[in-house]
C-alpha cells in the first residue's frame, strides 16, 4: 500500500483536487487499498488494475474534530458503506483513527490523500490494519508529529473495533507497526513481548486468492470470539487463574469437556493447539526444519477447518491443489477464514512450477486464473522520502 499526500491549509473543503506528491509511504507487501466496507460501496467508481482512493482530511471549524471525506464520484461515503450528502460529515474508520490520535494530545493537520494498492480485496491479508497504519503514519508525518509504534498499533486497533465493529486482537496492527524485514515475529499478545527469527532462504511464501471475499464484521469472526469468551468463563469456574484460553492446557480441556459441550470444546481445542503449533513453527524456522514447518502448517489448516469451522469449499479445493504440488510442504488459509487467500510454504527452487500448476488446476475449478503473489516479510510502516 502506498499513501501520497499534500498538506492543506484552512478549515474548509478546497475546490481544487490536484494532489502534489510530497511523501510516499510503503506500508508492506501484504495489504490492500482499504477496508472491505469502504471498498464495496465505491467498487463501480474505481479502476481495479490499480485501486486508488482519494481522501480529504479537514477540520471544519478551528476547534472541531478532523473529518475524513472520500472523494469518489459526486458523493461522500458515510458510515457502514452508505452514501451521504456533502453536508453529512460522517466518520469513516480513519476519522476515528484521527480522533484516537488526537485524544493523546497530538494536534493533526488537514491534507489531500491518495491511497492505492493492487492485491485482492477481502483476501484476509490484514487490509484494515494496513490502511490504519498507513493513515496513522501519514497523518502524523503531515503534522510533523510522532508516536511510539506500540501506541500507534493500539490506536489503530481501537479505531477498527469502534468503527469497523470487528472484535480484533492486536496482532495485525502490531505486526504492521513493528515487524522486521526478512524475519518472522513471535508476538505475545498479552505482554507485547516479541522474538524474531530469520526466514530460511530455501523457502518461498506463496499467496493464492480463492476468489471468495470475506468481510470480518459480517462473517463468523465476532461469533468465534464470543464463543471463546464463553468457554473461558466456564473454565474459570474450575480454575480462577484462567484469564484467557492461552492459560488453558489440553488436560484442563479434557477435565471440562462435558461442561463445555462439543462446540465450545472444538473452539477451545483449536486455540490451545494453535498456540503450541505457533511456538513449534518458530522453533522450526530457527532450526531451518522446512519439513517440520510444513507439517505444522498443514495441521493448522486442518484445525481451522475442523475445530474452528472457518473454511469453505473453495478454500478446501485450493489447499488440496496446492498441497498436491511437488515443492509445497504445507498450505493453510490466512486471515480469519470464510474465504480469502491461502498461504503455501514452497521450496524456493520449485516456486515457478508450483505457481503454474496451481494457476492451471485451480483455474479449471474456479473458472478464472487466480491472483498469486510470492511475498517476503517487509519492514514496518514508515515514511519513504522521494529520492
């Protein structure tokens, strides 16, 4: 994702829309132009070869809040994807973000902003978090201000929870804000402590879009979060020290299986075993054990499908096709499920052949050549000055 902007003066919408590129923000390779909610409403207005959105950030009164306007066609976009007249200054997710930043005592400035990206909308690739961090970095840069990376991630998370209606954790925002180029991050979401490990040079990470778009606020994402919280309350009755499923062991689940019931037991089993798989994957990366990493990725997908129940027919077809390719050691859905992309861990020397085979085989199933992209871990959201 890239954000181009120019600073604007005054407190009213300007009549001229001639962006002057002053700075460029390269957020990271795995991101999209905007949140799905915003994109769906303006889809007919955009060129999908290079998705572009023009925004105007302004303070309507000298002491008032900043408002963010979407300049697409002849209307502004209001909350929840509804059209709004020019007099209806409804807040968008990034407007909430501006409010979160200003609540810390930072005074932001107006600007004309262009956001664009080239990867699938609703692909489960942290598009909302990427947009939030892009906008936060841009707005702070415009104002000549700064925030700590952890604080910025927290502000972005709050904006998505309040406006987006998504009961998300901190992982996406934190990874965009604090990642390290060429490394995988192991994040403790309770303490925000991190450890990094270099991605072995012998593997490539290949994303393939299933073509099924998901929207977190309308999917079962929040429902799964509610189910996990319900299970924690049941488990806490046996052990008051339990604050989250990360405090639960497989033996604890077995002891409370009858109280939990089949559904909540399945949800808990996925979370508890996935935490262990994550730690094991970090160790496998550190030792360069690619086969072990592939096994863990495969088991992770099976758990997402069977215990967390967030897969779909298209994802299952794509995973099966990818795993059947010579050179693929493991594949799993990414994001919150219910569609989106599949990530395959591929032996680098066989990447080209794997791409061709997946494109051919999944194209025959879906009726269209899938979007594919080999990705590598980028650095955090930051300002990139023009040369």
